[in-house]
C-alpha cells in the first residue's frame, strides 16, 4: 500500500451522522444536471429494521438531497423525502428521485432541485428493493431497474426471491405518474436457476438453505444464492456477441450473492413490437444459458457507467483481497463472510462488460470499519465524481458506515490504455 497512490483518497464529507453508533448512512446516489449542478442523495439506513418496510410519519426525513454548484467543493441540503434506496436522475427538463418505501416512490423537481413535489407512489401493496445503480437513456426513454420481492416464504436476506424489473419511461413524460412507466416481466432468481445444479462452478461457496440462512462458521451466516442491486447496460458495438441491431435488447448486470467473489449475475430484457418487455436469460454461442459472468467486485454492490466519449464501460466496485480466509479465522471487526470486504473501492474499464482492465484503486480505508462501499459515480467534463458510504473509527461495523463522502478522479479517461 505504501507504493500505491489511490486515485481519490481525499474527500469532502457531505453528511455525517450525528449518532454513528445507531444511525448510519445508506444509498449514496449522484447525477450531474445539464447546467453543471451536481445532485447527491442518501438515506439514513440503519432504521430499516425498525420500520420494516413501512412508512411512518416520523421518518419523513429519511432521505436527503444535496446540491453543489462548484463541482463538488461544497454541498447544500435542499430536500428530504420519506423513502430510501433512491437515486437521482434527469428526464426531459425535470429532475427525479426514485426509490421505495415498500411501494415504489418518486418525486420531481422542475427547477434543478430547488423545490420538490410531494412523494408519489407508483405501486400499491408491493415490496421492492434496490440500491442506487445506474440509469440508461435510449430511444427517447429512460431505463432503470428496481427489484420486486416476488416471494415472501423466506427468513433473513431474501435475495433469491428478488426479480429485477426493468422500467421504461419517456423522457418527456411526467414520471411521477404510474401510467408513464412500462414494467418488464418478472424473473426471480430462484425461478431462473436451481443453485443445486451449479456443481463444478463452486456456488454456493458455503452450505445454504433455499429460504433461510445457514451457518458458515460460529457467528457467521450464509444467505441463499441470489442476485440484487441491478445495473442496466446496452451493447452498441456491432461486433459484440450480444449486440442487438434493432437496439431493443438490454442487459441486467447484478451483484451475485454466491459466497464467492469476482462474478456478477446477468439477465436480459427484450422490447417487443407491442411495447411490452420480456425478461429472460442470455445464451452463449454453444446454446448454453449464462447467469454468471466475470466481474471484479461483483460480490458487492457495484456501479457501471457508459462513457460515450471513450466508448468504454467504467466499473466502480469493492476490491476483495482475502475471500479464501476461513470464516472462523476472520478478525472480529470483519463484517459477514470472507467475501464481504468493504474497505476499498476500485475502478475498471471495459469495451464489452466481460473483459475488465484495472484502472486504479479509488480509495482505501486503513482498517475494516473505515469502509468505502456502495459507490455511485457521474461524469463532469473530464472528471469522474464518486459518492461513497464511508465509515471510520466510530462505525459500529464495516457495514454501518456513518458518512456520505465525495471523491473526484481528475481526467479519468487518461486511465484507459
């Protein structure tokens, strides 16, 4: 580490929890407006266990919107909202923040984030999930993924029951209205494949049950295999095996919860002639279906950003260094299983989302609880801005970070080779 200089280890703290031991920061999201304003969002994530996907009035300030007009040198709080797992994005002349509070929730600003509408529900009586992953624009539409909890017959972390749902809305529409969105068909992980058939692949790494956690070692539990925290990508290179000349195929790149590292889970969505969208699995030339693909940091939440200028996909993810350490021999301050390391963010680039080239270490904590995790990013001219869920000496665990930090990689395109 002494000979490695991280790309963006210095940072600005946008928000710091007033009670780090009990209230942590979650869901860092970021976007840049056409006029140059940077918008960052987050939520106070530790209270999830208290409110259990409900929306009580006392949590109306769960989410927060910050803006910067000086390229991230300073931020100002502009709004608060009663939902979480949200991300900001631009569509037409409006700025939106979309997340969930059991049901999907969205609010809109028509003056670059100065004032905001009320929060509108896009669904009724459903349970959703996600993290602030990317947003894709094509064909005059905005595309993003939220994940619906299709099954409820599980205990603990139900990632096998999640269905990533691609949502499409016209950029010119009022996206606070349910009828402005088209939802793709649903495919839950446990309906896509049977983890018991993954012999020779090494997943799941630890013994797991289909609907509840199983012990990996004393005090450390393994969740069922599943996918979550979904990005959407589209392959525009006509030489790519998965390129669609009609521009109607979208690929979902997801965190793969297998107990191992280095793989993402994928699926695809095809737009039909009648406007509906169908979710299914991709195949390779042999005809075999593919669900797992190489992805450095694919075991944790990651963010994929396509840069039109370089024609490259940029990947911000967590770096794993010791996932083969026996679970019972991990130090007490390590969170979860060996593959759950959270103290380093790394940057890669790729022409095809399969072959990734290492661009650099973005930021590194000095110890497990000084986490750098769940990063999101946006392009600002020649620079790459990143927001991170970051911890420190006051964190109750590596997971429960208490700061929203802002990092900048100057002239990031120079890292490509």
